[in-house]
C-alpha cells in the first residue's frame, strides 16, 4: 500500500518521528510540512518562516521538536505538536545550512554550512554554544553526532573529515585526509567506534573514531560519486548509494564488498536507508523509483515502488520497519506500506476503496502468469497508458494526472486525489458487456 502526500514544491528532506506518528518534510519553497504517518493528513498549516529552500530536517529523540536548516542561512526550531516556532531563528551562519543534527540527549543542535563552519546551539534556548567550529576550507555538507553525544563529525568539499569535541567545540586531532574529492556523507557506527564517509572520489572510507586513523584501504568498487552511506544497526554492514546507479554492501570490519552490486536502478542513487532490524535496504534514485533489497542476500524484494514522477531525493524507514517514506522533486511525499510490496496481491486498484478494485485478473492475464503478478505490472508508463502484465493497454491517463493519481496499492493522495473505480471496468472480451448508446 502507498499513500501520497502532495506538496507544492520539491521535497529535499524527510524524517520520521521516533514514535512513527509523524512525517516531517523540508521543501524548496521554504516550508516544513508535518503529517500524520497513518492518515497522511496535514497536522496544522505548513511551518513557515524560512525564506528559501529547506535543505535538512531533524526530529529530537523525544519527538517534541523539529529542527530545520535552510538556504536562507538560518536554523529554526519548531514545536512538533503545535507547529509553532520555538523562539527566533538561529542566526550566525553566512551561507546555506546544509545539514542539521540533534544530540542523543536532545540538548544540542549541530549545523553544517556552506560558510565552511559547524555551529553548536542550545536546543532549549537557541543560543550559540561557543564560537563557530572552524577548520574546513570549503562547504560543510554533512554532520553527525556520536551515539554517546561526545563527538561531532563533519564532511566537507575540502575533501576532509573533521572530528570535534561536542562539549568544547575543539577539534579532536588533525583533519582525516585520504579522499580526493568532495565528502558528501558521514555517519557514526551504532557503537560510536567508527566513522564512515562517502565521497565524490567514488570511494567509501572507514576511520577509527577515537584516533582518526583510517581503518584499512578505501572501499573501492563504485564507478561514480558516492552520494549516501548508511550503517546497519548491529554495525556489521555498510551500505552505499552511487551515481553509477548501484547500491553496494560492505563488511564493516574488513571493508570487503559483500556480494555483487545491487543493480536495478537506471539512474543515479541519491539516498539509502537500512531498516531498524537490519534486514532490508531501501534506495531512492533519479529514475523516479524506490527499490527494496534483502540486506543479507542483496536480492531485490518485490518490484520497484513506482509512482513518483521526478527524482527520489530522500528515503527513510519508520522505527517499526513497516513504512518507507520518500521525498521527491515532483513535490510529493509518498508513504509505502512495506508488506504490500513484498507480498503483492493480484488485484488492480487505483483507489483507496478496495471495492473499486478490479479483483479478478483472469480475464486478461494467462492463468500461468497470474501467480507471478506484482504491483509493478499495472502502472502508468511514460506515455500515460496503464499497461497490463501481458502488454495490453487498459486505459490512457492525461499527462497532468499521474503525479496526483492513485496507483495500485495506494491508500491516500493529498490534496487533489484522482481515484478510478474499476469495479465495473470492461476489458478484453468483456467489452461486449458495455452498455450501447
């Protein structure tokens, strides 16, 4: 099943609250939207205050606060329940705020900016904690906080990673050097002992979080930039997404690749995530699709999740592992119920009402094929035809509808939903049953 949450601007970032009740998204129009993860309904009006696009959003560990970083050079705090701003904007950066993170105890905010600095803020008062953290010589694109809250790591276009003391803001040792191009993504292992970085130099690197020393050789295999990295909850695996259209899995201890590249996307992979139980990998791509993968075998789980009409820029998985949230350049946030795609049903439905479904496929699908039918077999293609699994054309959809229409498995489209009632749909030999005028 899938829900579509329609926005009026490209969705740059998505986050799910710790209790799984809320979805938060940051948009190019400068707003933040908060929605009910179950119904998709907007929880109040969009959060307005930023004057340019929102690059990053984060939710506090207790789920009570939202933090956003924007192209307007500010960070803002919001009450997750009421949507009201908490104090004035956090000002100090002199360029885009690309990345924000909240400490595990919820007391501190960390921001990374294109002004080459990292800043620390009191999450209660919004006041800066000390001077800016200076050391990078180019844009800071990614920041992360260690699980124990004592260290900050930043990745920069200056090709380095820097560790900082979260209490004092002082650098911990020299910059971590080794990458030969922009560092786009950094993350701590769950136990805080390792740092993983992904770079435009096509490699992933592992670092000792205590000493800053590299752990082994670079993880090589991608043939284009590494856009996103994630670490499994047990810390044993690293997952990377790349401009080479693939996802790769790596042994976090040895750095060796685990199996062959995960291949199905037809364009750059921008975001990867791992389920809380470590069994599933999710990837979002410029080919407008999301894929799910078995984290142990690397095999695709079911068909691609299709419905977005522009690049999928961000993906996240709910804490209970039952939902995937994706944000896209098409201005929509989609919520996917995982089980519906891993255990698809042979029905055709373009409505949230199951009584509107075409529940029998036997009239246009050969009996031998019915058992292998999955959700990807009945979707709008680029020419806007709905195509059956044998290639037959079922119906044509005008080009301005697909971004807001229900697709097989949808349960909700917001705000301007297009639903189709197929319960009386005549097709194939049954066309003779149509009423004659």
